[in-house]
């Protein structure tokens, strides 16, 4: 079975400061990794995904994440946050191959609160 | 391209009733997945449909069911509603959903409140 742990439920940060949202996963098989963002009263929007290749993945809105296989982590970073980045962020995995079609396994989410 | 649409956006039902939620995927997408989002349990996978067939199912009771039509639109049904079914129900569409690499595009969700 797979599981995803987001280590911080809330992360307060001042505007223009850097931020890191932490994500660890557990799986006995290979997985793909995703970060989604959810703004209030909206669905989820994909920020970035890691499928293979370079372990540093760049996404939308200036976010990036680094896949670390040995530490089974996929932390999300942004060098300078804006007020508009205030939202809930979800780390997710899907199993490589067709055994678990259409299924994403999500962490519990991290609320990013950007203060002026 | 239009995004994933879900109707209705808000629903209020009472215990024991049943409810049907609808999801229209992005044009050309054939896979539709459904998720339940609650403060306590987070985001949990309900089921996934592709070409009118359920290919995958999460750990939910049989009161939760779904179907997919030939135009890829999907519906999910919850019978005999319980208070704990109050949640945001999200659907997501992808091109094929099969390999795990396809990006899932989410709709805005249907907020179900059970009284």
C-alpha cells in the first residue's frame, strides 16, 4: 500500500520570504509524484509532477520540487512567495503502471498562509 | 478548452435520502475519477471510469456508486445518505488515466451537506 505524509499542517510565512512544504511517501512499488494546489471554494490545480528523469522539477507560478528517492521525499519550494499563494497544497502519488488506474493517493494537505 | 464541470455546486439533503452528482470531463478525456474530500479524512479516491466501465474502486461502501455514459460524462450516486457523507465531492478527468502519468484535471466540486 502507498501512503503520503505532509509533515506540516500549516506553514505561516511572510510575503517575499522563501518557503518549503515537506512531503514524504511510502511505497513498495515505483510511484509518480504530484503537487496540487487548492484555492478556497475551488478544485485542485496541478502545480508540477515528477515522472522520471531530472529530480528537480519546475512547475507553474514559480514553484519547484525535488525528488529524493533515498529519503522518499518530494518537497515543494518557492524562493519568494506572494499573498496570492495563500492556499492549501496537496502532495500525491500514483502507482507506476496500470494496476491502479486513475487513482491518486493524497497527503492531508498543508495550508500555506502568506502574511503581508 | 472548457474545464471539468460539476453540477450542482451545492446540495443539501437529509439523512436517508439519495443524491446524484454529475461531472462533465474535458473534451477528449475518457477517464473520470471521483474523490471525496472531508476535513477529517482528507481526499479519498472513490472510483474511476473509462469507456463506461469501472476500472478501479476505493474503499467505500456499496451505497456509493457511479456510472459513465458514452460521451464520457459521469454520475455518482449516494443512497441512504448519512451525516458522515457531508463532503466536497470532486471529479477529475484525464485522457486515459491508465498509466498514472496522465494529469488529472479537477472540477470545482459539489458541496454536499447532509442534515
